[in-house]
């Protein structure tokens, strides 16, 4: 299946990214809506993946400090490599602006996914929005 990934500012991708994030984080994972959207969205680089029909299926964001976050893939897009494509797109955006590394707080169950993309775990597991997470870091070559 082919996907088209758009990289842009929040004002361009807000509607599509918000739909995915609400569905995955707020509805599926019970993250409070007020925690999910924050003031950092306005200063991030966002990526949204669209399927062949133009439906938004995955998203993520890159903060100014090199932190990747809000990675989410709708159920219909899972297990197809689209999350990895969004992650690689955000890592490339960081590399292109001169970042030497990227960091993220992975939901612990997804740590092996991030590990397969070059991220290494750091420190102990911690709770964020009621979900176990682990801090991870990847160097950008």
C-alpha cells in the first residue's frame, strides 16, 4: 500500500493530525484531551501520512529541541510500516536542520519498534499520562 507523507507546520496539518491523535490517544488510550494537545504544537515540525485514498492514518511531531513525540497510527494503518516511515521522515527533518540526535519518550510496549529504528533506551521506566514510558535517544548520522 502506498502512503504520502506531508511535512509542514501545525497550521497546515492541524486538522488531520488532531483527528489521528484524538482517536489513538484520547479514545483508545484514555489520555485526557487537555494533556494531548499543547502549546508546543505551534512550534513543531509535523508529519502526517495519508493512504492511497487521501485518508490521514499516521502522525508525529518534532520539537525544536530534537524531541520526537505524538507518534500515532490509526488501527487501519498499523503493522504496515507507516509508523516507521513517519518516524524516519521526522528524523530526516531533524538531520536536515542540523540536529545531531533525536530523543523521545516511548510507550514501553513500543520500545522495540523505536529500537529497530536506531533508538537506545536510557534510564528507568516512568509514567506519563498514566502510561508506562521509557526515554530513548538516537544519533543522526
